[in-house]
C-alpha cells in the first residue's frame, strides 16, 4: 500500500494527520481520495476495528484504492456525503478530511483538458459522466452566463473584453481545444502576466463545470450532522473563494459569514476553530511541491456533548 507520488503528492500530509487526532478505533472519511496519499496515512493509524471511508467521482482515482475489510471506496461526489454514509449504516464519524481542488494527476494528464499547458480537447470534468464540459460551456453559454462565470469564479478584471473575444471567435467556428481557447484569450491577457491570466480563466471554467462551490456548500452543511461531538473537520483549500466559505462556516456557522444568536445572545454555530489562522506549507515542502504554495489548512472541532 505505497503512496502514489506520481498521481498526486499529498499536501501538508503530517499536518492533516495531526489535525485529525486519529482514534485507532474511530471512523474517518476522506472525501477527496485522489492518489490516496492522505487516506493511506489515516488507514495506517487505524486498528482493525477502525474504519476509513473515501469518496472520489474520478474513475482514475479508483486505481489507487486497495482491498481491506475496514476500507470503503464510494464512487460519488462528496456533496452527497450524508446519503452515502447512511447507505453504509454509519450514523456519525470521528473525523473528516477534505483536500479541495484538482489533483496533480488531473493537471498533468493533458487529455483531461484541465491545464492551458498543452493542447487537448476542452473537458475539465472530474466526473466523466457529467453532461457539462468546458467545451460545451465555452461554446453554448450565453454572454451573461460567461460573464458571471469569469467574474465570480476567476475574478478576472477585464471580464467584458474576455467574454466578447470568446463570443466573436465562436461565431466562425467552435472553440474545441485548450490551445484554441488560449489563442483566443491571449490578446486579453495583461502583458507579462499571461500565465496568471490563463490560470484565472481556466480556474473559473473548471469551477463552473464541476459546480465546485455549490458542492462545497452542500458538503459543509452536512458535516455538522455526520460528525460526532468532539469530531474534527479538516479542510485544505487552494483559492480564496473556497477558503472564504470554509472560514465563514468554521468561525461563524454560516456560509455567508453572518452570525446567528439565540434568545440569550449566544452565538449559534456547530464548530469551534482549532486555529485562528490557516496553516500553510513550510519552505521545505514548497521546495519539493510547488503546488502546496496556495494551500490553506483549517481545522475545527464539532461542538456538543
């Protein structure tokens, strides 16, 4: 049961495992299995009585699973967390880990169309059964919808210019590949900041194609119902949109950041933060894995008795 470093190097591995405070007989969930690096480290700390349940909707990730009586692979989006735990007969768990974003494998597999470095069909689907692909989005979304996607999920400054360039280009011929898309939007990119601009655009498309923000919202709202009191929620995010949601939920108990109080003025929230500020990767890890640079790790404990 070796760590598949070629598929994905697990980010802040020891920090995540320490954050979970694993009980060998407990039940743990890794909702973003991927290469299985974090999952293997969790599993190695469990006794035969402990259980590990992992989620991943990407068929490629299934190749990294292993056979064990107390290991369960769920081929599903983690937005359906509580439903699948119920199907497994699990009422509550001791810890949940979420390593959000895209795996190294998905970025490096050019044919998946996640990266602007290379030329492949515009795809970006984490779930290959999904109807919405990047190609469908780019060629069929309305002008208003494209504007919403790039403004909201890419925080692109010149969104109007970007959308007009795409709309004009697709009139003469569909935009089918990542190379064709970068050629269309290259004239919109600020000089000497082309790579950052492409990254913002591709991030926005990926988030919309996979409905990443709504899935994250659904997931967070379910964690309070499936984590036992004292259980730990450990979430690693890679861009400000994700981190803001996680921070709001852990700190204030709402996705918007609004505070709700009871009749006596007590703040109503299901979690207590373990760390006030997110944990980031140290210099040694950054030297080995540059993709850890944007990672922010937040930890919270489920309140209650």
